[in-house]
């Protein structure tokens, strides 16, 4: 019964084709990750993204690259300097990150996870290219599931709880109202506390009311909501509110990173307007480590 009553967020999945195509266009992904649907959505949206760039100085693809490359950079740092050897990327969609990082670090354990239909598609994609292995797998998860096969608890059950872990979500959290996504973060923090060291990386679009393009931003998020047949709420008004929110959810330390401040290191143009996206790096102190 509980299974049947669960809210579905499957309407969000087509957006993964669009972002997958963007990663491919910017040489971050092999051609196998680019789908016809992604190419089609990209073509349909071109006049809108052109208008936003030329008219308002909002460059959607640059915004996506900012979050993607900053998450990559923090992940690289965690692997090379903090001993992270297992990664779980939730809502992986058609992102090539798992492929890129397992190719670069062959001993890294990388679990990609998404809703069952998207997970099956990703598994097939990776399998067809010979990219799956014992260390690189795709699993089904539903971040809204309180019970059943696709819970977070099941996803984390197969991992090594004596080793550090890093979890990523990208392009996911703003599709949900704040109480829903905070409930997910609280469940995630509970899972992460069972590891000696745990880091969570996510992008987040805050409600920056003082931003010079706030009106256009509201219009843009309304459009994203309509296109994905849902809504796209902006969460928290500033870094202090973000840190307080993550602390409430059970994270012990939270850094709010502004990709604008890393533009040069990421090889991206210096932005003309203040940025709209943040990357959150939240840590959990393992209960065993705390004793
Ligand atoms: C915008 S796409 C982002 C994909 C990828 N992370 C990227 O940045 O290219 C959103 C992803 O969230 C996934 N998703 C939506 N609802 C979900 C849920 N309840 N649990 C897990 N994943 C979900 C979708 O299937 C889709 O792959």
C-alpha cells in the first residue's frame, strides 16, 4: 500500500537527456551519452537559451558547466587528498562522471543510481560500451522511498562501512519542495553517519532575491517547472540559511561554494553577473569516529 501511495518524480527524468547532451557538447562525454531526445530538447530550447544569454546575460550552459566542473574538482580533491575510495552518485541520469572518474581512477568504487527506468537505461548504455565492472555499477534508487526495494538504506547496504564515502547529487534537489528535500537530506545524513568519513556534494539554486536578474530568474525557473511538468522551487536565501538547513538535517559541517570564485581554475569565463548556482559540500561525522 505504502508503495502505491508514494509520490512519483519520474516526470523529471527527461531533463537528464538535456543535461547529458550538454555534457557531450562540451566534450565532457563520449557520443554514447548523447541521445536523440537530448539533441531534440536542446534544439527546441535554443531560442530561449539564446534570448536569456543575449537579453539578460544568463548563460544556461555556462551555469550547468559551473556546477558540473566544480563538483568534479571537489571530487578529484576528495579522491586524491582525502582518501575517498567509494562514490555514490544519486540521480546520475546520463551524466558521464562515473565513466570519466572510473577511467581515471581504476580502483575507485563508483555506484551510479537513479529511478529504476533511468537506472536500467544507464546500465544498458554503460554495458553496451563495456564500461561496467565490479567497481562501476548502476543501481535503482528513489530518494522519496520510505520502504521497498529502492530505498537509500538498500543502496548503501552493499558499501564498505569502514571506508570514507562521497555522495553526489546534481540537478536534483530543486525539483522538490524544501520539506521533501530536507527529509531526503536527513535520511541521507543518517546513512552517512555509519561511515568513518562522509562528504555530500550537491548543486543548489538559492532564492537570491537581491540578484539583478531576479525577475528573469523567476521566469526561467517557472519555465523549467513547466517543461518538467512539476515545479522548481529555489531553496534558502543565503549561505547562512543553507548552513542552518544542512545542520538541521544532521550534517556536522557545511561549506557553500560559489562557482564564480573558481571560474579561472575551472577554465570558465569570468561571469558578468553574480552567479545563480552554489555547490554545497556537507560533511557528516561518523558515529564511530565521534566516539
Ligand atoms: C536534471 S536530471 C540530472 C541528471 C544528472 N545528474 C546530470 O546532472 O546530468 C535529474 C535526474 O534526477 C532523477 N530523479 C528524479 N527523481 C528522482 C528520485 N526520486 N530518486 C532518484 N533520482 C531521481 C531523474 O531520473 C534524472 O535522471
